[in-house]
């Protein structure tokens, strides 16, 4: 039976402290290829170009990487919770083997009609991660490929970066048109998102704090 909260996936390494910030990263469409038929087995896992090295750079720069992912196949009866966690572990083990450990994962197992508090665009996954690692919202960044990801970022008051991989290119017009998402940045992929914060001493910034850098304070302007 599926409970009211998210599935919590164990990490592959303890984060380095003090942490520069929290990188909340969507999984399907951002790190691995999004599939119209869903990721239902480890055989469906295909890493997107540049994603592994991007997460390695994020880790090396002192960011704590946490996965935040809607996994509605569980709620739709297409995947049981244990298999969902096993697939996620396969992903995080592969990342850890390449020097890109993930500290934890929060996976919403509910269907869109379940009216839960954790399915993005609601902020439950991001808020759970913030509580777990004790970092304030202004030191967190949520990267994802959908308008729902960006809605969750705004609801949790963390920074939001839309990537054009996965569904991102299709969702970009809706994100640009939504006045509530004016603080969201748009970049090509996860590597470009990590470039915003992994190069220097700055930590991820929410729309309520200083911009990530003068060069990237273009919000949703064309890249």
C-alpha cells in the first residue's frame, strides 16, 4: 500500500560538510532520458549526455545532490514501490561509480489524481530535502525539465532552473508565460545548470536572494 508521503531513497555517500548548498535534481528528463512509456526497469535507464560529469562537478564543488522525482507509475499500478526504489538505486549506484554520489532521493509515488502533498508542482519533495539536510531555501536550487518542477521550486522558495532536455523545450513557452515563474532561469541541459553554481564560491540562490552571478542574472531570457 502506498503511504501519503514520498518514497525515501538512501544515498550513496555522506555529504561533505559544511555544504555550499543543495542541488535538488529531477531525474527523468534531466539526468536520464525521459520515456513516454515511463522508466519501468533498469533497462530503461539511459543517461543523458553530460549529465554524469555535471553531477560529478556539482559534488566536487561542495554541493549536496538530492534527487526529487515524480514517479506516478507506482500510483498508476504499473510499478511497485520496491521496484521503483531499486531502479533509483541503480541510477545512484551508477552515478557513484563515476564520482557523482547522490546524498538521498525523494520520490513521489502518487498518481496525479491522488491530491498528495509531494507531487510536483507541490513543494513536498523539496521541503523534505531541506529539512533533512538543514539548509535554508536560499541555499538550494531545483533543476528540472518541466513547468511542474519550476512550480515546485517557487512553492518551496528555492531557485529554479529549467533545462531544455526531456520535456523542457516543450515546457519552456509555458514557463516563460507564467508570471509566477519569472525568477526561473532556462538553460540547455544539466551541465549548463551546474555551471551556474559549481564554478565559484557562490551558493545556489532562490528568487528571494541575490542572483547566482551577474553573468547569469538573465532570469528566463534567451540563452
